């Protein structure tokens, strides 16, 4: 939604660098990712992808949140915006989690950090 407006490139996501993924929360209609440091929380209502070094990128829906277990207790080494509102989190070692903005009508995910909220 927000990401498709083209203004996401102005939102700074560098605060993810150095954060550790400490918790994955599975809900009936959403998926939460919690990071340590200054607390960061992502709530997804959208599809996500994983890209593991040496393997093809994989697309997942929210019911497959358990597939993120291999990212637990790993540090983010880079965070950036991809195409059409996609948040790309690169972890130490090069593996990535991609969170997609796949709705034109509703929010796909929110990021909360230091009292600020980014809605995509």
C-alpha cells in the first residue's frame, strides 16, 4: 500500500543493522518478528520470502512463519528497500528475509521502532 506510492526510499531502516532476531510470533492472520537492541517489531499480514546463500529464493505465506527459525538469534548486517515496498533484511552470512508489500488496498506490514511506525 504505502510502498507502492514510491515514497519508501525516504524511510530510513538502518536501525535494523546490528539487531538480533529474538522472537517469531505466529498468529491466525499475522506474523510478528521481534528484534533486540532498541526494540524493533515487524507485524506482517503479507507474504514473505527467504533467500539462503547457495539456494534459490523461496516465497512463503504467513502460515509458514516457522520457516524463519533458522534466522533466530542472528544479527542483521544490512537493511534496505527493494522493489515495490519490499523490505530486505540481510543477516550475517548473507541469508535474507524479504517482506513484500503485496496489497494495493490494505497494509502489508508495519515496523515499530523507537516510537516511530512505518506502515507499508
